[in-house]
């Protein structure tokens, strides 16, 4: 679910229902919902490598690497 404020938009009132086209918007809210408006909607948790984001962790000899392995990242 997205909450936004249209900054630039146009309307086509020829068809029914009308067609609104938003070409610029200010995004105010993103919410994961159990009842999406579109049946093809989906969401999943992103898995990112801690070591890819922080290469220095690969060389350290302290417990950070072990804790990251235990956490599954």
C-alpha cells in the first residue's frame, strides 16, 4: 500500500472509469498489508550480505564475524 501526494497529474475523462496518470509524486507512506489491492502483489525480506556492505569485517579477528555467521548473514 502506497500513500502519496500527487505533484503532477493528468486525467483522461473519456473512458469509464476515468484514468488518472501521476507523473510526479511525493511518497509519504509504504505499508505491507495482508489484503493487497492487486492479486499479483507480493513482498519478501531482502537478504543482504553483511560482508559485502562492510568488507573490513572479513579481516577482523574479533567476534563480529562469528556473530554474523550465527545470525545467518
